[in-house]
C-alpha cells in the first residue's frame, strides 16, 4: 500500500492552466501506479485552462465551487459532486466563472 498524506502532497504545474494550483495525490512522483494519476486542482476565481486536448482519458469531479468545461460537444457547468469524462484527444477548456475557489479531483488514465 502506498499512502500519500495530504500534508505531503506535492504541488505541480500544468502547461496552459492559469490561476490554478495542483497537488498530486497518486501517480507521477507520488506513487507507483500503472500510469493513472489522481490530483486535486484548485481554480481561483477567473482561473482555468486553455483549450487543449491530450492523448489521455480524463475524469473531473468537482468537490467544491463550480467550473465550466467546454468541449466540441458543448458547455457544462459542474457543481459540487458533478463529474464529467473527456475521451482521449477530446479538446476542452476550463473556467471558474464564480467568486469562490473551485476544487476539482482529476483522474488521468493513460
């Protein structure tokens, strides 16, 4: 078993993200997973991510606040405990249009 204590989670930067802080909980440098990574993203009001795609599947679960995710399929505003899946190669942007810090659990699957 590999445990990551929240106090020991390391911050990481993600290209194309702004007014956002991420903490790696599992995967990457945090633990030896089969490529899956789990992190927390904190988006300040006005923060987000530029439109981009990647070759990985992503699952977003909003834990607090709200974020708007926009893809070619449309736009969805996710509130606490709402989630969405993005397929590999699916371009998306993220925006925190509210006045509260949004907290999102991010699962990235290779």
